[in-house]
């Protein structure tokens, strides 16, 4: 059996909010964040915000306490636990940072469900300040993908994972602009689950013919759980039947985004940052 890999975005996919915004807002630094946002890349700004927070006396414990209060839909943790118990290889690809993600996953008790977390490196230094670095060092070795922010191309991460785990079917869940590039790297037989009415979903709808994966949109954690577990069960049944495609309950039950008949030629790729 080839197996199934489920790749999750983190912000607004596993948790309901953006963890960077959540921490900045909860620590009362929203105005400074908004003031500096036009002047530097997002990831560099978060590093700068951590420096500012530390200078104002905010401790790592305070940041952890804020992270532990992050809102999450009640069906997301059960969905992750079920996917894990069904034998799927679960991974995270996120433009947040390792410290935020691991703190939240530990708090939720699901850290051990994930075999790999790909995010911006971060650590607490000797002075108790959180240092956040870009996943890709864009000053010395830019990734060269013009769809993605300078510090991370999720598509490249997907390609690297694919090179190591080629036979596994992939299910990718995400909401943001940064989840569009990896959706283009998915292959026939894979599944893309964009969050409906969010930027990745809009880009996919505008550029539908560029995707090889089947697309299932979801709204909220209840649908996320139903569709994800439905897809996993469908793939497992098909694998047990040596790849014979079954008339699937999933296809009938859920909001699959169809290929539009008039799209004979792929439209130009449109991405708005
Ligand atoms: Mg996201
Ligand atoms: Zn990219």
C-alpha cells in the first residue's frame, strides 16, 4: 500500500486565525505592526515585533499564554487525530514559525500526530527573546518563485517531500495566497482542499485548469473533518481494490469544484499579493 500524506497549512487552516496577528494583537502591538508593515516583508516584521515586545518587557511565558488561547474549531483536533489513527503521514507547511506552531500543538496534545513541521526557524535566545529567521535565506540564496513571499516557497517544499515520498497520495489543506503555489505541484490522484472564499480558493477558481489534483472546498472545521476523513477512506478502499476507482460517496456528497467546460486553454496565471 502506497499510503496517504496529508499536508496542512497552519494559520486559518488548523487554527482559526493567523498566529502572527493573534500574538501581535493580544500583546497590544497592532498599531506598530500596521505602521511597519508597508516597510518590510512580513516575516522580517515578525522578527522585529518580537524584538519590540522583548524591549517592552513581554516575556516568553506571556507569549506562550497568548498562543495557548488561540481559537480553533472544535472538529479540527478530532479530524487530525482520526487521520493520524487511520495511518496517514501528517505534515505541516506554514509561514508562521516553529515556536508558535509547536507551542500550540503541544497545548492541543497533537504534536506527535505530525511527522514533520516545515516553518520559519525560531528559538528563544539567552535573554529570553524569540528570534525568528526566514525559512529561505533570501539575501544569499533566493528561491526564485514569483508566486511566493521571499522567505518561503511552499511549492518547493512539496516538491522536496514528493521526491522523498513519491508514491504517497497527497491531500493538501490551505487557505492563503502562499498555498496556491503548492496546489500547482500536486499531481493527478492528489487532492487539494482550499478553504472556501479565502485567497487560495479564489486563485484556484481563477486558474482552475492549471491544477491536476481533484479539488474539494471546505467551510469551517466540520466540513474539513467530513471531507478529509471521507477522502482518506475513499483512497484506502481504492488501494484495497488495487486502484479501481469506485463510484465514491465523497464525490456525490461534497462540493467538488468541477472543471469548467469552456476552459479549453489555461488562462494566464493571476496572483495578487
Ligand atoms: Mg493559512
Ligand atoms: Zn512558490
